[in-house]
C-alpha cells in the first residue's frame, strides 16, 4: 500500500534521483547492495522507488552508501516536481521547517526547539549579511576599474579586458541580487519564528 507521508515520498524519490544521477539501473543498484551484504532485489528497489514498499532504516543506510550520499540527504530530499507542501517536509515535524533547516537538524547541527531554531536562523542572517557585503564590495571594485578606463571603456567596449570587467559587473549584480533576496527571505523567516514564540 503506497504511503503519502512526506518522508517516505522524499526517500523514494531520492533513491530514484540519486540512482539515475549515478547512472545505475535498478539491477545494478541491487548488485551493488548485494556486494555490500545488504541484498535488496531489483523488484523490491523498484517498489521502494514507487513508494509501494517501506524503506527500513537498514535499507536507508545501505542505499545511501551505495549511492555515495548520506541518509540525511535522502531524508531531506525534495522532489523537483513536488507542489508546494501543505504540511511539513518531514513526518511529524513542524510545518514551517524548510529543507535547509531540516538537513541541519538531520545532521545534528541544530535542535528544533524554538530557542535553537531562532539561533540557527540568526546565524544564517549574519552569514548572508557578510555574503551581501562581500558581493557589494566586489561589485564596487569592478565599477571602479571600469571608471578608471574612462573613455577607453567606451571606445574599446569590445576589447577583452573591458568585456571581462563588464561580465564581472553583470555577475556581481546578479550575485548581489541573489544574496539580498536570500537575506530578505531569511530575515522574514526569522521574524515569523520570533513572532510565533
């Protein structure tokens, strides 16, 4: 009987995803597992991938190792075509935990009590502020180089050195924008977590 629990769905999709990423067939994965002294038939693996058969903890560890990943990666996997979840990403957890926080918890980097969660999100905000400041500094440096070229930058716009500076500016603007968006979203998550206290 297929399970619709979020952790079961995550693991079943993750097995398929990482097996295909490693360019293994179901039969080849079954062969590798047999070599690891944890035999799982190709049919059983296919059922696990369809979420028609439960994955035991022993299966999870052996499959993770065979696929050169970790149980935390498989447990916190989010299927690419998964719609926005209506509930938690993992069975039994609060619904406001995102994939990054889930992975940190699975890896023992944080607890899920309110105080630990607030501290974890504060640390993320601090790191993102540093990253944004770094991107801003790099971008300002590229702008300064372009200004130093003055009229030459306009006259020789197609010259490789000018093009490299323009590409650095374009990449820097994109990176800064991404950092600022991530920072805003993280600050929003932190504010929501604090308000829920």
